[in-house]
C-alpha cells in the first residue's frame, strides 16, 4: 500500500513521489510546491482530521484531507 501525506505521523518527513490528483486540484498542489522529489513534513492535523498542515521548503500549507491523500510519499 502506498503511503500518503495524510498517513504520515505528526512531525515526520518524507519525499514526495507522485501527485494523484487531477484537474485544477492537481495544478493547485503543483503550484504550491507539491512536486516529486521535494521533502514534505506533516506538522499537524486538526481534531476532526481535516485539514492537515504540512511544510514544503519554507512554506506551511493547509491541505484538505482528500488533497493530502492524493500525495504519495516515501520515507
């Protein structure tokens, strides 16, 4: 099973391998820096599980659950 950003433990980092979103959501994620070979750190998750805050480079981004689940990562 592929690991996604959503599945990462809080404070853990991983390398982005692919973005499985389509259309405008895919473009938005790529524009925010969610591109293959970039390191992403899961900073925290809201109590209800949505949104998820991640850090890519020096930028902190809030992602919806479905967006975080579309980003495949590798430790």
